[in-house]
C-alpha cells in the first residue's frame, strides 16, 4: 500500500509519497493539467494508493474529483484542524509545504481511512454551470460600466459604442443559455429538483439565485453544521482587538467561498426588506 500526502494551496500542489520512509517532495500546478500529471505519477506506483489532503476551501475540490475518478486511487479529505492536531502530536517544530504533505501522508498511514464521497456527476455539472454564469455576469457588469464611460464623452466613435453594446447582448444571451441548461439539468434529476423547490420557497431567492446557491451547496458534505456552512461561505464574524485602545467593528471574515457570498448578496437584501423576521439593514 502506498500512502500519499498532498499539500494544497491556491497555485501549487506538493506531493509526498511514503513507503516505509518519506520520499522526495514533488510540486505541481493546481490546474487541470497539474492534476493529470499527479495521476500519471501515482499510476506508476505498484499496488493500491491511498491519498490524504486537507479541505482547503475551494482549492482542493477539483483535485479530489480528479483523483477519485482514477483507477487504484483512494482519496481522503480531512478537516484542517485534524491535520494540525496530528502535526502537534508528531512534535513537528517547523511548517513548510513539504512537511505538511509528509504529515498528511503519515496521517493517511496511521489513522483510520475514510474515503471521500465524490458528489454526483449532475451536481458537479451544475457547479460548473453556476461558476460559468458567475464569471459571465462579472464580465457583463464590467462591460456595462465601460459602455457607460464611453457614452459619457462625445469623443467616442459610434462603432466603439455599438460593439460594446453588442458584447453586452452576447453576454446576456450566454448567461440565459447557461441558466436554461441548468434548469433543464435540475428538472432531469429528482434530488436536484427537490432541493431547488425548497430553496426557491425562501423569500428573496428566485431561479437565478437558486441555481448559484445550489451549485455551491450541493457539493458540500451532508453532515456539515450551520456554523461550518457559515464559515465555508466566509460569513463568520472576524473580531479585531489589540490592547485597550484598538477595537474595530466586527466584520465578516470573507475567508471562504466567494461564489457563495456573491450568490447570497442580493437575496439577503431582498429578504431584509420583505421578510418580517429579519431585521432591516441600517
């Protein structure tokens, strides 16, 4: 049995393999290409391979999906707090990406292995559609702002304004096409349709917001608590105090899934206006 630890960051993946002793660390880009390079590397190992990585926000998910689809590879995704406590138990005095990867490999070897459950293919497809819609909406907003600036001066040639307006129309059509595809996917799967029906029953959430929210929420483990959901979205309060003179107003940490926060923004504004159980914004 091979035991592999992968330290995940936004841009880099550090892989360490242990077979009785810690092997050399190898680095890969945290991209689709990098994921396939890791799979090819691990495929050369003899026998079955168990892999351990931390749940690092949004950066581990695509890697975990790719690894779970490969032959002879089993993946375990653990809570970062568990990895931290395990490192303390091993009396680790230093912290580097290589040491963290080796610690994860040791965790995989010594602790009970709990295989990560990959979300259903339709859920992964919905997530891809939701994120593409978010990217297109962002680009559409930027283009509209540019159009407004171009129209503010008489020196802008008509062709520039016309093509900018055409781009806005193209982006709007693409957003609608992706939403239609997402709704069709939801109708084809009973579990998605059930979740969709429940979430649009909440004041402030309509079809567009429901697609974005379900795209991010349905990939999460079903046993997550409400506090974990809040932290995952980066909506947990962050306190800043120092001594007796510095005490800033608490604000959300934003150390979480930005797509989920974006999807919740407009529904939250609407809910504070039309839901009597929620306090209005000051």
